[in-house]
C-alpha cells in the first residue's frame, strides 16, 4: 500500500489519490523508452562531437573512422526500444559497456 506523510504521521492514500498515483506511475513507466532514447541521442551526439575534428576538410578520415561516425548516426534506426537497456548499460566505474560506444582506433 502507498502512504503519505501528514504532520509526521503515515497515512494511507485515499482511493482518488491512489488512482492519481497509479496513473502517474503508469505514465512514467510508459515514457521510459522515450527518456532512454533521449539519453542515447545525447551520448551519441557527445561521441560525434568528440570526433568532429576528424571530419574537417584538411583531414582524411580512415574507413574505420567513417564507419564509427556512421554507426553513431545510425543508432536510433538500428536499435529498437528493447535494446535501450543494453545500450545504456554501465560497468561499476560508470563507463558504457556496449561495444557501439567504443572508438575502434582508441
């Protein structure tokens, strides 16, 4: 059961409050893929930004570099919502673990 604290006392939610709480929880859970995709795009954009200097006109990118940047741009199309948890997985140090994020020349 869900409770609230009023004047330092734990009180059970009314039926209306519980319905509102459940509706908010459902909406939040339903929006998870959208929140994850926003985070994936933010990470992707940071990774692309880190390699923008490679795409200048006075630099010749290797095929490896081109493939990495293309894989970053294609993430939203190549991964469905059921793969978002894998894309966002992190190790105990907070580093992303999915291989898509690794620069092949680093």
